[in-house]
C-alpha cells in the first residue's frame, strides 16, 4: 500500500511539473514574441534591375520595426554578393542583430544590359572613280558590356563602281544582350574622272599704267599706308614759297606742310591728328589727282585709331576719316568659284574643297560667338567691288582688303596642285613685308600642322614669293622683304588696305595618297581646327573642341 501510494504521488508531481512548464512557456511566449517588420520607404520604386558596369549601387531605403518600435538605426546592408561587371541575379541582404539574434530580409537584384552599342565611322562620305575599288575607311564600335563587336557588324554595301551615281553603305550591329545600335550610313559617290589640270591657273599679270606727269596737274605717283600714317609722293604743278597739302571739309581746313624738291613732293599724313569727316584733298589751291591703277590706289585701312577711306571721283582724291571699329572678327575667302575651278584632280574641283572647308570654319567661329565675313558662300566668283574693267581675281583681292580693314583676321583657303604627284603637305603664303611678330599666329598654325601632316619632302611651306622673278623666300627665318608680292590675295589687300591676308594651301590635290588621306572629313577637320584653335585663342576666346554642331 505504501509503495503504491508513493508511485501515485510521484506521477502526480511529475504531471504537475509538466503542466506548469507548458503553462510557463505559453506565458513567456505571450509576453516575449518579437514582431519584426522590414518595409521599403518607396514601395512603388523598388530597384529590381541595374545596368551593368554602373559605377555604384545605391540600396533602396528600408525601415525596420520591432514590436512597433523603430529600429532602423540598427539596419545594415550586405552587397558582397553583387557584381556590377557581370550580368546575372544577385541577393542583397538587409539585416540587423537584436538580442544576440540576427534577422534579415533578402532582396533579388538583376544586373542587366539595355544600352545600345554605338557605331562611329572613320571618315565619312567618299568619292571614287568609275572602276576604282572602294576601300573601307573603317569604323569603331563601343559598347558598355561587350568588349569586341566588330565581327558582329552587318554591312550592307550597295556601291556599284561600274556606274556613276550616289550609293549608300549602311552599318548595323547588335550586342549579345540584343541591343541594336542606331544605324549609320556612309554615302559613296561614284563619278567619272575629271579632266586633270596639273597646274592651277596663275594670276594674269596686268601691265600697270605709269602715272602721267603733266605740268597741268598735281598728281600722286606713289601712295602707301604705314604704321605712322598715309605716305603720299607725287608731282607738284606749281611750287610756291610755302607749299601745303590742304584737307578741306566745308569750313574745316587742315593744312600740312609739303616737302618739295624740284616739283616732286613727299608727305606723311597722321589721321589721329585730324578731326573726323569727309575731306577733299588739295595741293595749294588745286585738287590732288590720282591716275594710278585701281589695284595700286589706297582703298581704306586702319591707321592708328582711325579708319581712313579714299575716294576717287573723276580722279580727284577725297578722304573720309572716322574712328576705327571692327565689324568682323574673321574674314574668309574661299578661293576660286564659279567658272574658275581652281586646281582639279580626278575626284573634285578645288573650288568645291575651298568652299566646304571655309563653310565649316565659318560655322566653328560662329559657334565661339565670333562674327565672320565670307567673300562667297556658294559656287560663284566674287565680283562685288572695283570698276568693271578690273579682272575678277583683282576684284576679289580688292574686296578682301576693303572688308579686311574692319576685320581682325583675314585669310583665303586654297588647295594645291603641281605638275608632279609626289609633292605633299601644306603651304602658307604671306606678304614679304610681314615680320615674325606679325606672323606669330600663322607660325603657331604651321607648328601644329607639322604634327598632323606626314612631312616626307622638304620644299618650302611657309613663304613669300616675288612678283617679277617668282623667287620663293622662306618666312620661317624672320627676314622681311621689300619686293612686290606675287599673289594678288596677299599683295592687293596689303598695299591698298594695310591688311595682312594669308593664303592657306591645305594639301596637294595632285598627290593621290595625300588627297585620299586629307579629304577624309576627320583629317581635314584636324587641319582646320589647328587654325580655329589658334585664331580663337588669339582673340581672347576660350577654345571649345566640340565641333558636333558643325558636322
């Protein structure tokens, strides 16, 4: 009986302990259960995909609460599984440690490639002759993920080199993620060969009439703009005891003493010492006459702080004096035009190249906020200024001088040709009287061009040429020459308007290898940009190399 009672008691105690334990656990659970909530701050814009090769992944902002208490400050993010350089799916781990336990939320991120590859054509449009093989200038493919897609480029070539016409070559490529590039197109012109002109037409030298000295006239025999004024030399009809050059503007009269020797006079007029206005010019009491040829007469020029303009009504000399102000930053003359083709090779006429280059340069200067005067913007030959009996080249040169007098920089674009096919490179032609300091910009351009051109032969490239002997004089050595300048575009602006005009010969059209290199758009752009950068900077404007707006 005692044994049985003991067993019953023991069972009862054990049962009671079990019941108490279960009850205790239930009570503990009721009061210690954790209510943990992970929540995104912006549920509508949760990042699930990110572009491959993105520099940085910024996790979505998340909050965490425990039993309705904000515990966000304890939240950490683990991105160690994420590789932004490889496509795939990765886990981002948001976690916190609380009461020696770790709680986490896993978010899946996919690294994707949705960026199109880009095709960049080397060169651009091309011209080939009938029967000539088309040689692909090449292209570059860039992509944010695939390293080399050149083998995947699809080229559709419609060029038929047996027939003249305009043809297109299209370029397409799709990357390994299925992104298709924007199609690029190159135009190829197949044309009949031009008749080749080995040597471009030269200036027709004009027999300049000598000034007729008469006992009945006060005449100019020589005139020149100088740094200190206007120098006139001529014949004095009737010398008196005190000979004077008289500038008459109504009641305004300015008298200047003449240096006279046996009917020959010489005088230098300083416009800065004369009140602005229109003046008729007299020697003593008789009008001063100028019977010099138009291309040797003074036109207008900046002299000191004044703009001086000459007029010759019935050969009687008048002078207008005003304060000088620049109207243009740059004057560009695209050489030749209209019926004057300039040099011609099998592919193109020089006049076309000159205009194409000049229009590009005009656009680039204007993109820098500069003003540009163009002697032509279409396929015409300049015929704007000078008497009708003046030949057209001289008219253009006179125009260059007249408008160059109110322009800060003046130049003419040309492309070379010669009777052999091995000369290559550029030429810069200048007036012989110019000094090295006056040619600092052009020397800088020559230096830049030396790094662009493949200079394989050594003929002079920066020079002046004598009108009578056609001898070439290098201008790299800083020497100043006093001969008459050969080229009208140099000579006439300098002599009639005190304007420094430069001729640029961009390449030798007669050298097929050089022409094919130069006339790729990217290459002649480099040549032009050397000019543009130098001149823009010299005018105090910050050079911007981005030329996309002028392409």
